[in-house]
C-alpha cells in the first residue's frame, strides 16, 4: 500500500531549523536583532529564490540574491532535524511492505537538500516536489504525480500523512487518498471535513499505518 508523507513540520522540524539558521545568519552579518524575525516571517510558509530579492533590499545586504538563496539552502538543510522516531518508523513501514513517498510543496533544491542532509532520501520509493513537478498541493495532479513517482496510481489507494489541513488533508481526500493529520498540539479546524485519522505526532501516525493491512 502507498503512504505519501509531507516533509516540512511532518517528518522534519522546519520551523525550528529556519529559526536556528536565521539567528546564525543575523549574527554572521551583524544585522539588527529584529532581522531574524523579519527573515522568519517572510520565509515561514515558503521559501523561493525570489524571496531573497526582497530580503536583500529590506536588510540592505550587498550579496546577490542567488548567493543568498544558496546560503539559505545549505544552511537550513543542515539546521533541520527529523522528529524523534521518524526515521525508525519509516524503516519499519518499508520492512512491512509499504511503498512510501515524499509529497511536498517547495523548491526542488531546498527540499532535496533537506532530505539528503537528514539522511531520509534513500528511504523513499519516490520523491515529488512541487517546484519540479510544476503543480502544487492541493491539486489532484500533484498527488497523481507523487503516486507515479512511487510506481503506483491513485486508483491503487493509499494514505497521505501531513500537517496542513488544506494542502495535505483536503487535497489528498479530493484525490481519493485516505488522510492522516499530524496535529502537533493543534485542534482540527471545524471549517474543514475531518481527516480519516488524527495523530499527535509522526510516531503516532506511523503507528496507525502499521496497524493497517498492506
């Protein structure tokens, strides 16, 4: 059976990694203390090369935007960490016969850099990144592409595990997948149809999957 996983704040702690990198970046450039909040606010939901065109102007940096982007990619990739138990849980799913894939929005270079730096990349049968696929979650075509990267089709069924109610859960449900929300201390928004399952963290989510018959 197929299980697709979101990457940021589902398998890895992107928020903490971004904050750690931003603090180090600000110190290295002797920027005002409030600059790290500006950086984190701008990059909290997404990060693409064009974001550094604006940040360069706002922070009065002399670096070329493409150099700032490369510094961000390298720095954040080595600042993020897997949530405890994520790697071991994914390994257990593979041993149990699951086909597992990454289904993440974002730029290809940063998402693949994070997968490589955390050592997660070899665990997956397929990796689908919106910046490479040309389509983003929650669109159905993205989930079709993610399943195809794993050598399967949406008609074969499967699960989507993620932390975002709209892009991960509603998008996957519309695409015909079962849905597992990683709550991380949050309450499910009443405005959205409930997912098929809710887990407090990634270990709990993988535990639910391991109880399913492949």
